[in-house]
C-alpha cells in the first residue's frame, strides 16, 4: 500500500495489536524494527500484511486502510444466517460495553485477548508435539 496516510495505517495497526511503540508493533507484526522503519521512511505499508492481519483478527480492511466504517468486519450473509440470535445478542452486548470503555481499558482487554489466543495456539502446538513425541517413543521401543 502506498499512500500519504501510511502513518495512520501504522497507528491503526498499533491500536488493533494493543501496542504503543514502534518496537512493540514490529514484534507484534513479527517483522524487524528495521523493516518497520523502512516502511515509515518509504511511507508504505505492505498491502498483503494488512489483508492478512484484517482476516486473522476479523478487522474491516476499509477501516484499517482508510479509517472508514466499523472496526470489525461485518458478517457476510452466509455467516449471519449461521449465527444464532443468542450469539448476535451477546456480541451486541459486548460491543455496547466495549464502547463505554476508555482507550486504556480497551487496550488492556485487547492485550489480554491476544495473549489468550497466543496461549491457545501454544497449547495446540504443545499437544501436537506431545503426540509426535509419543509416536516417536513407541517407534523407538519397537
């Protein structure tokens, strides 16, 4: 993505990753600080990275790139029909409560949610590794 508004895209990336500094953003994006610095210097943020993050986090690409519309991606017609009314009501309640929070509390909650997601990913990897180790031990014993 090439635009004079690349700095605002990076600011929105900080917002959705719950980071405040360039160093913490580069860590959250899994790029080197030098890479992030070069993006800033060129006033360019990779479009593919923005798409990947938007998809992974359910963020609206319009909001991330342009600052327009809702932050969260709206459900497609197919997904909306699969959701139960209870789920929709719960999401709307959470969203309403979210809007009442100050920015510091939002960042804290977002950070906790991201940490929870990372822990789940690590637990899954650990489980996979334990399964592989068990299989290797069984092969070694035979």
